[in-house]
């Protein structure tokens, strides 16, 4: 493998790995908020794999957070040396995943795996969804701050 190709490959690996770390840290913070503020949310997340259990829901949430963080690492790495841009991107990324995950994918998935009436919840915004938005934004900001710190550490 050429030096340039090896460097590019290592850069891609660093983006993904650091994105996963950032996503998991953001996911832990968001998961703790869910456990404290929305007691029924973690068991509902567990239902995505057919297990209505808060611990299983937390694990599913962390796996999702790692994948979402890896994607964020790929997207945001290029401007992660600017704290304002990184935090702004994290905030918007959290909002995007709230729409995609909480308002679309989760209700549709649960309508297939748990309760057919969940399909009526697509794009429904009540108090739980507003709390979820707050959690997703916090996830994005925490993940962005961690990614920013990791990127600075690598550049040093």
C-alpha cells in the first residue's frame, strides 16, 4: 500500500473510531437523562429488538449511539478543529436524528415489532417527543465536544 493510501486509510479509521467514542459518550449522557426523565423510554427502545427491558434498551441505545457517532465522525472531522462549528454541527445532527429516529424510524419499527398502532405516532410531537428532542440535542453537543477534544489531541 502506498504511503498516501495508508495515510488516507488511517485517517478514515481515526474518524470512525473517534466518532464511535464521541457517540458512546453522548449516548451515555442521553441514556442517563432518559432513565431519569422518561422512565418508559429505555424499555421501549429495548422493544426495537423485542425485549421490553430498560437495561437492554440502554444497550440498544449505546449501539445506536456508536453507529450514529461513527457517522458524525466521518461528517464532522474536517471542521472539528473549530469548536463553534463542531458544536453547531452536533446540535443540528442531534435534531436530524430526533426527526429520523424518534419521529420516523422508531414508531414505524415498533409498529412492526411491538404494537401496530405505533405507526400512528409517526411525526406526532407530544411532551415525550419534546424531551426526546432535548436529549438528542444534548447527545449531539456532547458528542461534538468529545470529537473536538479527540481531534485536538490527535493534532497535537
